[in-house]
């Protein structure tokens, strides 16, 4: 895809996202709408799908940054929930793409549906994964649900940057102390 086409696709995708009901929009729907409006097939190659995914992720990250910077905690939670909704929608509509990604990942490592390493299974429905998002490493503690035999991430959970993870780790002794006090009292 040439630079001019990429620019047109990016402009169209961002325009769609800005006007969309983010609780209903999925990456698949964005690609379909943009394809229809531009007259370009955006679901054919894996490279094109990744390009559109990058635009969507950049858009979400900028919304999350706005929520963190000037919004309320509720705004940030809404952005995270919308991100989870879109991931579920993408998983439901892009099974073929996920199967390709799974084939690329090594069978020796415990990974989730997106190819992210699973660091810890807290229960049958909760796990800790490590993921890269826009060049940032995130520790994601999330609840998963089963759909069509696949474990998919729900919107219930939190993703911590490495700085937030370090701050949390430093607080663990105080948390453990408070737990002991509650349990003994």
C-alpha cells in the first residue's frame, strides 16, 4: 500500500471512529466501513489488517491518554471497556486472522488468543498476561470468558504500565500486612 493510500485509509478510519458508538464498534466493522467508503479491500491481507489495527489502537490510546489527563476515572474505565468490547468483536469476526497468529506462535509457550504470554492463571477465569501496546509493555490482569470454544478477554480487568507495576509491587508488603490484620481481627 503506497503512502497516499495509507494516509487516506488512516483519515477514513479515524473519521469512522470519531463518529462511532464505541460500545458497538469493532475493528471488523471499521475495516468493512472504510473498505466500502474507499472502494479498497482492507480485509484481504494480514499486513493491511495490521495497519488498520494500528490506527485503531493509536486512536484508543489517544482517547485513553485524554481520559487519564483531563477526564475522570469513569472515562478511563469506559475507554478500557470499549477496548475490551472491540477485542471481543474482533475475535468473533476475525477467527481466520487469529488462527494465523496462533500458528505463528510457538507451541512451547503458554499464550492467549492474541499471542500474548500468560504469566499466571489466577483462577479458571482470571489471568495475568504481558502485552505490548504502542511500544509500551503492559501487565494485564483480566477476566476471560468462553465463546465458541475460545477463551476471550472481557472488559473486566486492568492493564498496568511498567511504572504502575513497580509502584504496585512496592505496595505489596503494606497490602499483605493489611490482609493479615483483617484476617486476624
